[in-house]
C-alpha cells in the first residue's frame, strides 16, 4: 500500500454550504497531489480501492475521507473516479501529528 503522511480531511472541513470547497480543502488537495508518488502502477480498470486512515480523533467517522481521497487519487493518475467500483476501508486511532492515509488500487472483477 502507498502511505501518505497527511491528516485525512473530513467532509465538514471540506465544504462550506452546499458545494463550495473551503480554503482548507483546496490546500489539502494541493498537499495530497504533491505527496502522492509521481509514478504508480495502475491495474486495468475498473478498480477496487483499499484505504486505511490514521485518525487522531476517536470521534472521526470511518467514511469521512473516502470521497476526497478518491477524487485526488483519480485526478493525480488521470482516470475518472467512477471507475472505482468497490472499496475496503480500515481506520485506526493514532497520536496527533501522526495522521496518515494509505491506499492501494487493484483490478475489480465482479464475478456476480
């Protein structure tokens, strides 16, 4: 899995009003784009994403960072995030200033 040492952004922090990105959201996106590896092996789409969030707050919802992470990863690696068809999310509580995001993309084969 690829690890990015950055605090996951919550939905509440990411938007003001209905659909307006906050300044914090825009800064977080810039940081994520910079921290993501330049080259990443991408399997054949569609994708299944594996995410792990290190939250420093026990009150963080397990799903808080999913949309923002998927959007930035898709932007960085040049694919439409609608190609992510499934996901697996884990979380853990970590000390403050040790927050992180880990992710891995695999080919998704819906055998159903």
